[in-house]
């Protein structure tokens, strides 16, 4: 479920959902919410305060 990307842990929400339910998501759920493994990618941010400080206010 976890993989390494850019030196930090990242994961796919779709994998988490399937792990919690203990079964693959149904085609109906995937279609209804337009879920693909790639669209549920989450990269954890260890330095988010730096990113937000770079945003224009």
C-alpha cells in the first residue's frame, strides 16, 4: 500500500479503501466517483509549511 516517492512515503486512497473493506471496490463505486488508482494517489508532505509559505497571499 505504501511506496516511496521523492524520498517520503506516499499511498493510494483506493488501496486504503480496499484494505479497510477487505475486498476490491465495485465497478459501480469506481464509476460513480470516477476512481482510478492513479486519481487516488496521495503524497505525504513533511514540509507543508514551506510550500504554503511560498503561495501568494
